[in-house]
C-alpha cells in the first residue's frame, strides 16, 4: 500500500469532492479553462512588434538645438 494505491486516490478524490462540492469544483475548472483561453489569446496578440516609444529627455530628429552660452562663444 503506497501513495500510488488505487484506493488511496479514490478516498482522496472523495475528500476533495466533499470539501469543494460538485458545483464549486465545476466552477473552478471552468475558470481554469477561461484562464488558459485568455492566456493563449494574449500570447497570439504579442506576435505584433510594439511601436518604438519616445524616451523622456530625448530629442526628436527634427528638433534644432537651442543656442547656449558655450555655443555663442565659438
């Protein structure tokens, strides 16, 4: 009689069913299925590359530099 005994698993399944009940267990399995579906959908949506983001303090290519005291001396 080890942990892989048939009767061990039957008794364990009955205890789990008694604790959670048939309806609650079905609801949990439905929620797991919804989670898997949304995860797969999210993974499929990630295939598109994200647009490049503008970093704060970074100048855009068409911006002209403003004159400063150092550039006016030269």
